C-alpha cells in the first residue's frame, strides 16, 4: 500500500506532538531525584519554619517524613553533623545529612553530583531561606558542603 501525503502529514504531526509533550515535561524530569528521594527530618515540636521548609521540599517532589523530637542536637550528633553547622532542624536524604534551611535545588544538586561529604548545612536561620520567608527581608547566606573532617566549603551563596 502506498503512503499518501496525508499519511506523512499525520505522522509528522504525531511526531511533533510527541516531541512537544516531552519538552513540556522536561522541567519535572530534571527533578527526578526529588521524586525518588525520601527525606527524613527531625525538628522541635511546633516549629513553624520547619514545617514550611518541609512544604518547600515537597514542592520539589521530595517525600518528607517529619519527626518531632525534644533534642535536635542529639539527633544531629547521631547523624554525624558537627554542631558548629547547626541550623533549626536536621534531616537525612540517602547517605547525606542536611542541616538547616537548605534550598531544595541545592539538595538535588548534591544528590546528582554525589560528592564525598557528610552533607549540606545552612547554619542559624537566615531570613529569606526556604521556610524563613519574612516579607521582603532577605539575609545573605551560604549553603556549606560539610566534609568528613568537619571542614566546610561554600556549595552555593545567596545574596
């Protein structure tokens, strides 16, 4: 059976539509690690900013389990994160420890690059970091990559 011009146009249209559909889903595909990543988080009971940080991660398709504990510092020590990098809460995703209000995109980068490290930390509670949004107030802060020797290097800076 001979292929007609209409058949070729239909095939081209279907291929174009399939390509457009793939492009439309590209942003969600770039967060594939988030869809696969389960993050377990420990925070003090009733901490609103910790809940907001968890929602931020869920927006990037992380599966978040939030656990309320009386002593976050003890959990941090158990996970191996030095106290000098302490943030508001501590979490574990895969083999990494996440301390404080670390942006989801930085966690996704960590999971993609797989550096040899304890994990990431945002010490203290800087205004403007995920979960710490306070209107227009934004403090400059750094996401630190914490090494096994307790040293840290800047993973990402936020103005």
